[in-house]
């Protein structure tokens, strides 16, 4: 379902037109890349500076477009993530790109001493980027920055749930780039499927694990390498000695930011045995201070569509029917789809909200007896995109870090590891594969080409047949030793 209903026939016609257009754009970009396969440092920097400039110029228009797509989207959250986030990422790349682009010297085997070996980081070609509606700029421009820093061209497929932001993004990038460098395509399901099937040199997808599997299957037909950022049930572990109210504030903020519609939002909380009710009350109080009211509050983001809101209400109804206790932190929902945070206790594994990523302002709270039990519970599920831990001493932190898997971790808060652009961002297992941001993003979207250079006078002929000369016998004895 779209945020703005579109008649089916119109959607099909739009998809057909976009599919034809995307094939033409891909051929254009591939041809342009063949003519200029290695942009120099100055050209790459110029492109990133253009992105910074256009984001600054259009920041108020971005706030309006995203707000109109959501119904209500907090303007400060839009500027922080959609505008400042890509600017910080581009500035980081500008500062480090020269170093990233340099060939990296490597050592040769002892047998080939005096020769040379190194790695060249070569642009891959045309990169496909599939964005999503919850952060329609940050999750498209972020991968675009990595693609351009690595010297590639890019096609971006935007979400059908953010039509106004898509239109603005097309205008913004059109001010910076010709379509043979960077192009935007829209459309719904059929267009997305056609986009996935294009023979990109790399494909970056942000979305759900279910759709991620479909993207990977389509990419496999062309042996296209993929980066998948998929989300999952990210836990927040409240340590035995944590300040409960402080942890509650941080977790409430993580669940309320963008109304919990964020892939790294805390999905559920783990608290020491006997403290669930106290923690739930602390979360309710914290949410009330952050958002004294939700209905009509321009600082509290709407659920993106009625369909998404209905899914969240169904999760709450299912939990209630199976014995859970619900603690609403305000008006649960109103006509504007501004759904206040609800804390849920008394959980069991039969409840749907314990089986799937919530992606909204619902916080399940589970109790544990020992920290090792909390770790075991995290390990029993799919590997999450993020993990959060509060109030742990150094030894406890190391136990959590070493005995759990997650794409990234923030200690004593939520989500801020994603905003550090010198750190890689990506998932593991069910939460994704591959990374972008910083140096790892540059390398992800570059081909690491191995180069070996033999010096002219190096006696490589000593390794040619007929075999059994003295050098060969000595080499075999040195490396292999005596046989039994």
C-alpha cells in the first residue's frame, strides 16, 4: 500500500515506463563508464562537494517533502539524519579519499623476494542502490557517497512510499549530475524487480530480510555482488548494576525517534529479574518528558501509512490476547497515525511481536536472572543489526561483545555507532552482509585488484621444467620438509 493511494492501472503504467527508462539509463551509464573508467581524486571530490552543497541549499525543502510523505515527520530528526548525516559522511570521505585511493603495497613470498606486489582499488562500474521509505535520503545518499568516492556511477531506486521526497531527490541530484553519472528511478513492485535484475557491478539494498533474499536471488542471475542492510530484532541489555532510569530514557528515545521506524531501533529490552515493572514505568515517564503529547505534535513522527499502523495495532492485540500486559505511554494512536510508545511485559514466544522485527513504537520487556542468560537469549535468535548494552563494567562489556554477534554496538546509548562515519555500517547473518561508510564502504564498492611485477633480471626460469634442478630441490626441501 502507498502513502497516497495510486490506482492499479496507473501504477502498472508507471512501472512499465520506469522499467523502459531504467534499461536506457543503465546502458547509458555503462557506456559512459567504459569511456572514463577511473575518475581522478579531484573529480571525485568535486562530486561529493556538490552533494554537500545541494543538501545545504535544499534542507528546508527536504524537511517539507519528508514531512508530507509521512504525514508528520519531526523536522529536527529530518535535518539530523537526512541532511547532516550525508554531509558528515561526505566530509569524512573528502578528508580520507586520497589515502583510500593509494595502491597498498603488499609483501611477496620469500621465493619471489626483490619483486613487487600491491593492490589497486579500481572502480567497479555501475552501482545500483535500493533505498527505503523510513530514511529516504540518508539510506540512498549514504551509499551514493561511497559509490562516488570509489569512482563509480550509480542508479538509485527509491521507495513508492516516499513520492514527494523522490521528486525532490531527482531535482537535487539533477542539479549536480548528468543522468549518465547518477540517476533516480521510481515505480512500485514490478519496477523494483526489474531494477534488481539489471547486471549491475554491485548492488546495495536496504530493507527487510524477506525482500533482501529476493534481491539476492535476482542479483545471483548476473553474479552481481550485493551489500544487504536488513535490520532485525536489536536487543537492549540493561545490566544488573545499570541506572534503570537513565537506561529507560535512552531506550525510550531510541524507540520514539522516527516513531521506532528505523532499522537500528532497540527492538526489545532485557532487564534484571523483578525490575520489569519499574523499568516499564521509567520508560513511560521518560517518553512523557520527551513528548508531553503525541497527537498533533510536530516533533513526533507519524507511522508512515495506515497499513503500517494497522500492523502495529494488530501486534498489540495479539500480545494482549495471549496474556501480555500493555502500558501505553500516551494516546496509542489517532487520525494522524501518531502512535505513542507502548511498553509490553508478560511476554511469551507465541506472541507475534517476539517473532518479527517490530519497526514501530512498541517495546517488549523481558527479564533475565544472570547476564549470561541475557546473552544466551540474544544468541538464540537471528543475529541483529545492532545491540545495545547499559551499565556494564569492562569485564561484562567484553563478555557481551565476544559472545554475541551483531552488525554494530553502542554501549550506554542506542544507535550512535551508525553516525560515526569512520566505522563500517552493516549487518551479519539475517541482518545483512557487507558494509558501507568510511574506508570499508570505499573498499566494498571498489575492486581490489592484485598486481605482481616481476623484475626483469629475476631468474624465474629456475622454476620452469625440466624439473629437479638444484634450486627447485632446495626450495622443496625448505618449504615442505621431508616426507614420511
